[in-house]
C-alpha cells in the first residue's frame, strides 16, 4: 500500500484480528445464549514452563490455562 493516497487523500486503513468491540460483545452474548464453553486444559502454575513448551511445539490440544492453589 502506498502512503501517498493515505496521507494526501485523507484515507485510512483499519484492521483487527478479533473484530470490533461490538463484534466481541455479540460473540460473547451468543455464547452465553447457546451455552457455549471453551475447551481448556488446566496446568498448575508450577508446570508453566512445560505447558509453554507443549504449546510452542503444537502439542497443546486446547487452550492452556494455568491454575494456582488457593
């Protein structure tokens, strides 16, 4: 993309990987309405390095969530 039309033409480029805030709100509202829940794998905080290594190798099947004992 050339900068000339952007600067002198008064044009803009917008982008977002996850959509707008309203898109995110709509998505969350839909998930609540349809009782959609994420698939997660919990790992104790003490094993965070192992969980990170599995994620970087592509071995994490679901979202990795670190847990703490309270």
